[in-house]
C-alpha cells in the first residue's frame, strides 16, 4: 500500500504538474470502478492524491506536513540503555548544579541576595527534572525538553490544586456535617 500521495500516483516528489496529471489519468483509467479490475477504494485514494498534488498550495502544505512527520519520527526514537544512563547522570548533574546556584544566590545571613543565580538554579533544576522524566527518549532539541518541563510543572501544579481543593471540600463537608449534627443534638436533647 502506498504511503504518500506521490507513491499513489507513481510519480517522484519533484514531478511537474503535467507529469502528475498524466500519471493521474493513467491510474484513473486502471482503477476506475466501472472498468474491469477497477477498485473503488484505490480510485478514491488516487483522486485524493491528485486533488492535493495538482494545487500548488495544497502540495506545499502536504510536503511540509510529511517532512515534519518524518522529522518527529526520528526525534522520538527510544534511547539505548547507555543513553538512558547518560540522561539520568546528566539530570542528576543538572539538579546538583541548580542546587549549587540556589545556595550561592540565596538569602543567607551576611550574604547578598542574587536573584539571577536563583533563577539560573531554577532553570537547571527544571531542565534536570525534564531530562529525567523523558530519560528513555533521544533529545536533539533542548527547547523540546524545556517545553516538556513547563508542561510537567503546570500539570503538577494543577494536580496539586485539584487534590488540595478535594481535601478542602472534604474537610468543609465534615465541618458542615459536624455543625449540623451538633445543632440537631442541641435541639433534641
């Protein structure tokens, strides 16, 4: 089964519009459902491929999409065992470096506060956490890791807020139940 529209029509990626039209006419004659040996599903795929490849805008968008899919497939390859350990060690080193910067920039008695070092410490710690969480993946772009770290931190904050609000709601319900029961107890006895 062809994977791309180019393979469906049997043309190369750099084929001209005339070559695409000729290949479409040939494949449409072969696969038309009214012809002997025709296949309706394959004919639909040929029509779809032709409708995309004949329009220059749709074709450029399709080429960009297939290129991005191919790149993302290579970016998310599983790491080997040695690469996993390298990622773990790198994340530990980043965490230690972040804590070091926190110590140097923190507000200690007799020392001046340096917000830049504390912020740099946060960057190292968050990057180390992100690298550890995705340690089984190969990374080629540090911005991808940074984006994942931000998402992980936001998810953790949202989860914490939900848990705290659930606990607060439970406590509020218990306090309300205790208040109602004491009011009933005071009325009855």
